[in-house]
């Protein structure tokens, strides 16, 4: 399913990183290919000294038009996640915050080394702030105060969003001791963007309460970030369709699954069924990134690896097999290798495609090749079938 085009503000917010990010994103291309060479305009922008400014309004407008990314062009996002086990004695709040902060520092450093800029969003495992303490209200922490202040400083330090998982109290003014298993999303300036409260909290075996007296949440919010729309799910939510489907219906483009229990096939199924990327953050076995085709595109499996950092592009097309596509090679032949990044699967007869050229959108290039994408052909056939039979098929 083709995702919703980013707002102009989202495109502008990441424009400064597009040129550096494009070369790195091309390394994901299948078959592997070097990044597309910079255009004359790109090289001029990179090399122009600060003193060479347009002399009048018309020149300035022309210069801005030459450097502004095209609408629907690349939307590169660097995502970071972690695999971090937290069994054993709780070390104390400040030491735990320092442990989690070091994971975010590692993500940011790895992103700068790989892509020349910091991460855009960092994910941490379920209840990371409290892990080691019993679940429930007694050992819950307020989000406001020490916890939020610590992560807000990290957001500002690395200019990124951070997903903060914890058992939190103080969220309801009418019941300040009520506790929830949450993921809080903080913005690049440290502001609170929003909170997801785990809807499918786990029932305690042999008891009638949930996670030590934790209250389940009631809804599945989608948060608008400057790069796109983000949703969140927590651990046991993976077993229920409603949250994942709701996030897809609301237009989520990236879903963070913060969990203690790992899962790749399950996460891949959710990504494919609902048409978004899924980034997992876990205690053990693996932390992974699944694309909207359901394919596992990156993971870490060893505890010493600690963090996973990968660049994705949220402005993509899902293109099924068709003769003109030539399994993706039509893009290479027409526009040059590396101009379009893609992963094509002959086993699945289709792939995911994105642009690495700030001046050309993947949609425009696909149109130039005369390609169909997404569910357009499926829906055309459905309409034709219903018209010929005179009604939709019976589903009883």
C-alpha cells in the first residue's frame, strides 16, 4: 500500500541531511550499487562559500528552487534501537537512566559514523526505566521530573526523538497513583509529543489483575513527527489485531514495538499486513527492522552489539512484477545505478523502491517508466470482477 505523502514541513525538516543520506541509502540497493553522482547543482551547493549569495529577489528565489527537495522526494529517516537485558537487581533510577543514555549515545555515534548525521528516532525496550522492579503502582515512577528531564536533555544533545518505555504514574489528575505501562515520545527539543499506554496489558497468572495492578490503555494514537507519522505498540499488543490495524488506518508509517519478548516473523506479519515499517526494541535474542513488504532488513542478535542503526526512506512505492520493471533494473538503466534504491524479491514477485535523488520523486520516475504500483491493479481487477459477476463474492 502506498503511504501518505509527507507534509512540506516534514520534507523541509530533513532537507539538510538529504545529500549526505542519499549516498548511504544507496548501499541498501539490491543489487548493490554506488550512490548516484551529485548533480551540478548539488556540487555547487556543497562548495559555494557563504559570501556568494544571490544579488536580488529573483536570483534568491531561483537559488531556493534549485536546492529545495521536490515534493514527494526522498524522506530519509535514521532509526536507532537496542537490545538490552535488564534482569537482576535494580541499580537505582539514576544509574538506570545512565545505562539507557549510553545506549542512545551509541546510536547517535553509530549514525554519525555511518551516515554523517545523528539518529532521527531512538527506541528502547519495554519498561526500560523500571526494569528489575515489580510491575504495578508501588514501583512506578512519574514521567514528569527526573525521567523526562534526563531524556529531554538527550533529545536536545542528539537532536532526535526518543521513545521512553516505563511503568508510569501521575498521568491521571484524578488518580495520580494509577500506573500504566507506557511509551512516551519526546521530541527533538525535549518536549513531550505524546504517550501511548499499553492497551493489552498481561493478566497475572492465577490472579485477576494486570501486570501487578497496571491499568490498560484505551486507544492507539499516531504521533506526527517532523519526518512522518509514528505509532507505538508494547509487547503483548503483538497478539491482538486491533492496535496494529488502527495504526495503519490512521496513517502510521513507522511503528515502534517496545517489548521484552522478541519476535521477527510476528513483526514482519504486522508490517506487511498494515503497510508500514516496524522497529523492534527488546531485552533478548534480537532487535530488528522490518519493512512494509514484511522483509527483515536489519537486526542485531548478540548482546554485545547493543544497538542497531539503519536508514530508511518513508517515501517509497511497493511495485509488483510487470514486464517493464525488469525486476528493478529498469530504474538502473533509465536513471543510473543508485538513483533509485530498491529491494526486489523474485520469490515474492515484487519489491520496495525509493528515490535517492532529492530532485526526483520515486513516483515521478515510476510514472516515467509506465509502471503500476501499490494496490491500484488489485482494486481495478476487484471492480471488474464484481461488475462481471454482478455482485461482490459471498463471504459467509
